[in-house]
C-alpha cells in the first residue's frame, strides 16, 4: 500500500472564500465524488461555537449539524473536522462510536502562545476516542529547538495522538524549511505516527513543494504522509495545492489509483462556477504577505482600498509582530487610517 495520501480540504479551507456557503447539493456532490475518486481523507468543515446554524454551510456550531452533513457517507474514507483552539468546546462532542460516527478525527489548530492549552484540549479529544491531528499554525514561528520541544510535549502528554502537521500558513516556507521540519518530525516521532503537510500558494511554490515531499517520502515506506489539497486550489488568500493535481501526481509517481476524471468533473460542476464570483490564487499582494510572514487577510483588506503595492509593502513590512499571525480587523482599520508608520 502506498504511504502518501491526500486529504481534500475544500469544504473547510475553501470555505474562507465563499463564507462556507457551498449549498447542500454541492456539498453532497463534493463529498460523494471525492470519496468515489479514492481520496483517503476528507475535511467536512470548520467548527466554531459562534456559528449560526444554516443549511448548506460548512461552518458548524454543533455535532448535530455535523451529523446532518455526514449522514450520507459510506465510510470509505477518513473524515475529519477542524477546530481552532478556543473556538469550540470539545465537551460538546459525544464520545466516538465506531458504529454510529460521522467523523473519525479532529484537526486542532493553535498559535504558538496557546500550545499548553491546546495540549489539554488534545487530551480531551483522544479521551473521547477520536483521532487527533496536531496542527501548529505558522510553523515558521518555531525555531528547530522549539518545534522539537512541541513534539516532545505532544508525545509525553498525548501519546495516543495520530499525527502532526507542518503548516505553511502564509505560503512563505521554502522547500529547505519544509524538508527540515518534516525530517525533524520523522526522526522524533515513533513509527505509526502520521505526518501531514498543509501548503499555501502565496509564492506559487505549493505544488512544487508537494512534488518534492512525494519524492522524499515514497522512499520512506514506514511513515505515512498526508498532503492537503483543495479542488481547483480553492482556499484562503492565494489558495492551496489543487487536489486534482495531487491526484494526478500520485497516480504517475506514487502508485496512486485515484479517479482523476471524477475529480475534474466536480471541479467543472461546482468549483468553476464559484470561481466566477470569487477570486483566489497567487497575486502580488499575497506574495507580499508571504514575504513579510503575515496572514493574507491584511493584504486582502488593503488591496480592496486600492492602495499601491509600494504602500502595501511598507504597511506589511512595518506591521507589529504581535499582529501578524491573526487578522485583527479593528487594528487593520486604524493602522491603515493612520498611514504608514516606521
């Protein structure tokens, strides 16, 4: 069996483009087609206690909404949801029941400052019986020693965890950066623990980096690697690796057997029409956000104000470090209104 697998994140990462409003029919089409195509992991959406229940949306506030979303599944793939630390209480999830479950695992995202609390959250998740995928956002914020310390804390406090991700949140990591972190994880984690790779395309290098990761890990058969993708690359800011490209790559180089025609058909039926109303992809402003290691949400907001790229670069270059990782709308308004500050 091949050790490199794909997770399609369209309904979650792609949701940042259209406010998660895919529509019930499109959601069913995406889920059934991606599963039929042989994709091993599917992300059903994003859970947030502030969400207001709405049919046809993958921004979810309760397990009941998740149950309704996943009820038509045939259990042929692993299903996960994402929770940002502090955005949803895992106490509101029932214990895992393999005979009556709608998700298999939970991806926990957190910023560096929240590591200790995220570990407590992770312990509760595995205690409920779910697979836990640890996703430290903005992996570049950690030095090698700090990332090793993170791995040590996860291993010590949550030995039942399923996997750890290298997350290129801002699309700013070079292949050398990615390789070093993946190899650090491979050295430090016991056999059986999964590695994950989540790439953004701000510098237009996401697919190239995915190719290189495949080339390395197809020779490391003892370690499972999951590479995230989205249909047509639909995702926040510059978007992600395209699921259809990943599937084609895996078929050619990693003994994959994905139905790429099925994947391309759903791109044409569902995602291409969305692209007519919404924009994503590599642009100069998202390249700048990657260069200055800043969430692309600022670049998106600044670009709507029709400021020049030169002024945008100066704004991003001089932004306080404590505001770069998470978008602060009120700060952004004030920062822009006050002009460029040294």
